[in-house]
C-alpha cells in the first residue's frame, strides 16, 4: 500500500496514492456524500474518488446536497444498478442507520466515512474519537486561560460554537469541550453556547448576537475549523481578532485540522485545533470496503477508530506535517 500523504496541489486537491488494494479485481463502488462544503469533505471526497479511479475501479458519485431522504433514494438507485459496494458520508446519525440497513438487506457491503451512524453495530464505520480530540484541543486552551487567571484573578468567559447535534460528531465535540470546562469550575464562568447547525450564515447571526450581548469573550472553541472565517468577520471589527502575545487576544481553538486552521495557528490567531486524521480515515475506508468486496463479504461489520490528536502552539514545531491541513497548506492549497 502506497503512502496516502503523497499529495499534489492541482485545481483542487489531489491525493497520490492510497494503495486501495490496487491488485484486487476491478469493482464498481457507489460513493454517496452529503455535501462538499468544507475543506475536510472536499479532501476526503477527492482522496476516495481519485484513488479508486486510479486503481481501476468505477465510481458512481451521488451528492445529496444535505437531504437525508434524497441520499437514501440515491443509495437505493446504486443498489438497483448492482454496485459491488457503497461508501457514504451521511447527513446525520439516524439516516445513516437506515441507509446501512438498506444496503445490508440487499447484500451490498457498505462503509461509513467519518460521520458515524447512531448505531455502531452494523456496517464498516470509520470514525474519529471526536470527544477525546476536542478534549485535547480545549485542554490546551484551558491551560492558557488558567495562566491568564493567575495574573488577573478574574474568571474567564468561554464560548462554544456548537454543531448540528443531530450529528454524533457535533455531540462528541460539545462533550469534549464541557469535559474540560467542568474540570476547572473555579476559573471559568458559565459557557456561552452559539448554535451553528453546521451552517456559516446561522453561525454568523448567532455569534453576532452573542458577542453583542457578551462583549467580553476570553476563550472560544468552534466545533469546526470551517467557521474561523465567520468568527474573524465578527471579531475583527470589534478589535478581538488579535494574535497571541498581544493585548486583546481571545484564546481560540477548533476541530478538524484544515489548511485554514493550520495557517491561523502558525500566525498566532488560534492556539489549538483538534485533528481528524484524514489520511488514515480515507485509507481505512477504502481498504475495508475493497477487502470486503474481494472476499465476497456482503455484510461486514467493524468500527475503525481514528484517535486523532491536537495540534497546538506548543507542539506545532514537532507535529505540523502530521495534520492534513498543514500538508495542503505547504502544497499551496490556500493559494488556489
């Protein structure tokens, strides 16, 4: 199996070579995804489709555009076409359960990429440990905040931008944040919650309202890195978009590990981000589904967990190129 980190920055993102069982018989794989809004989804989509195609497999792509019912119908259509296997990025945890059952009832192996079903007992599920990853990222933020408390003696006000809680990933990230906040009650005021529903416009409106009502925000955690441009648009006019080491810096972190977060971390505007290992997850999903197809296993069940890690201002010198977004940044992705 070739290394997944062979990346070329072309018109979008090109991953040169997850091995994807290149010696296996050619297969037809349905890849059903819910959108391509964020860097993570674009990178994952490109990694999977390009690798399968270059290995001689046929890929049938279906974009549900964030419609769970449409995605179910698209998967049913793929099954009717006689595909050998299915990879899905589902809209939410509940619809994923229905789609996995639909595939398995028709003896078609299915792998779920990154966004897990609410029931983990069926299907090949590649999932990040979002709670632990978030907790690692927020712990670094908390330690910086506690150091500030030791100087001022004043409790700090934290804010969390919450994702769509119909998505188990969003639930895990929220839990990881509160695990840390609850650990240090003497240092933090009650956190302010801002709903995003994984939508930038919703996040913008709600963050504007929250900051207007609570202008003193000391720590912010966003449940997804893709919202950092939105955060900047709210903070910058208020003098709150300031790099570390300067007066007014809001201690900030996120989760995903995209190229924007890498750049902001290097520039000092954010302090940590939890990293989903896109390289590992794409490779694991492809290997699992193609192995099942080759073995004639129509109802494979397994959970493959990505432990992830936190890239922080304290370890970026050592771990920068372990984060997929930093690899893309080095290849000029944000210059496209």
